[in-house]
């Protein structure tokens, strides 16, 4: 049982009191992902990866994911002008992450993994973590260790070569493309309708942004590259690569050393 919210509080407390207990916080977004997919892959994918990693590690929990994220940017998510895309201000996201970490720390947790599923969240997660660590130092807690990752960074160049034989356009243009669509076909096939995939050339943007954005720069589909070549098999490969890599990183960086409390 890895899902924090599904535990009774006493079971949760006894898990947290186990030395080295670790909690994953998936951080997602509610954002259009083209006509062929639901608006929550940025939530469901990191949650599924965190759950699979937790099943391998033991002594780890998955917190309920953050279902909203920072504003979609045109060059990485189609843009925040798109219908359905529902975003937080950066400050709200930072403070929410800080607040949640503070609560986990109050429960006794000292190991947290922030599992990002939405490109634009990255630096706001860093800021929330920085605020939480600074605050924990103020109350004399100096053994809080936090890992921040975006799951796609665990997809190796070899896997990219295997999955994108015609060339890879980069993670920013993968919005609603082969990676996310394949993962969703593997994990949640009922939320994907491949008959609605719009096949188009990768979006092209100038090397700058103008605000307000020019909506005509976003492909009409809302996706930034075509998902035509997405398959369930690719989703399975992506899932394995991410789960293996993340489990290995967590095992390495949160080695099973005795849980020592350090006070100032
Ligand atoms: Zn996405
Ligand atoms: Mn996104």
C-alpha cells in the first residue's frame, strides 16, 4: 500500500517512524494535450511512475499529486491561453510545495522526492524546496533531504534513438506528442483516442517569446509535435526506463544509512 491518502493515520504514522521512510510528491498540471488525450497526463504519468518506484523500494509512500501547475508556456505546452488549461501563479505553486513539505516534515519525514510531470513547473519546485529547507533549518531540522526530478530526464539517448528513429525534436516540443501519448496509451488507454491524433510538423517558434502571446503560433491541435507514432509498446519501454532509472537514483542518493537526527 503505497498511497499515503489511502492509509489510516496510525498506519501512516508507523510507516513514517520507520527509519529512512521516503515520500514522493508528484507535481503535475491541468493542461490541454491535444484532441486525442485527457488533460491530466502531467499528473497521471508522474503519479504512476512514483507508485511503480515505490513498489520496488518499499518503505516509501506516494502523496496525493498536485493536480495544478505553473502556467503553460507556448513553446513547451501550447500556451496558457488554451481552453481547459488551468494554472497557478508561480508564487502559489512555490508556497504550496513549501507547505506540503513542511507538513511531511512535521509528521517526521526527512526524505522527499519531488516528481515533476510538467515542464514549466521546474524552477518553482526548486524555489518551494529551497524555502522548505531554509524554514526547516530555522527550527533546527538539518537532516531534510530532497530530490527533484522530471521523469523524462531518465529517458536515455539509446531509448530516444530507439523510439524516435526519424529524429527527436526535444522534450519541450513533446507536449502531447509521442512520449506522453505512448505513456498514456500504456497506463490509461481509456483516456486516449488515437483516432483523434492530428498529424502535423513539429511547431516552430522564434528564439524569443512575446507577451501577450500570438495564439496563431500554437498548432491548432494544441500539440507541439505529432503523436502519430505513439504506441503502447513505446509507453511500456518509457515506463520501464523511467522507473528503473529513478529507482536507481533514489537507492543511490537515499542509501539505507541509519536515520540520524541532528540538532543544532
Ligand atoms: Zn504534458
Ligand atoms: Mn505540461
